[in-house]
C-alpha cells in the first residue's frame, strides 16, 4: 500500500500562489492514478484534480480549472498541485489520494494522505 505525505500548505493572500507536494512511499506509485481533494470547514470532501499513471492525462473540478495544475514525477514518487490565482473559497484542508482507477478515481481510493491546510485571506 502506498503511504502519502502532503506538504506545502500555508497562509496566502487572495491572488497568490502555492504549490502542494505529496510524497509517496512504496514501489507501486507509478501504478497508481493520483488525485487531490479538499475539505472546507462544515463541508464534504470534494474532488479537485486527477492525473493518470504516466502523467499524460489530467482532469479538474470546474471550480479550479484554469487556475490549478496537477503534475507528477514518478522518478521522485511525488505528485504536485500548483495553485494560482487563489481565492478565499479555496481555503480547505487538501488531501492527496492514490487510486487504482484514473476515471472514477474517487470511487477507487486505496490510500489517503493526512492533509495540509491551505488558507487564503481576502
């Protein structure tokens, strides 16, 4: 099973940028589709972005499309989320996840990270 550790969260002003990282342990990282989710206070966890095993395909939630970019480096067992033009409504705990499926990623999560807090001030 892949173990995941996120980093890179913090406090940023609206319009700013952050890059989240998710480091994975284990030899099966390149066999997993990866995703980012987030959970704001009082709300359910929601999908943010997904990337295929090879990294050549991605898809995003409409709320972040054009502002966030997911990438991965299989040599480093790491997936990234570059977040630009941040808005106060992006404030949440961000989680990375490993999945056995790229399409339908959220229905096949095999591992979750512990989360990293992102706070966007207005």
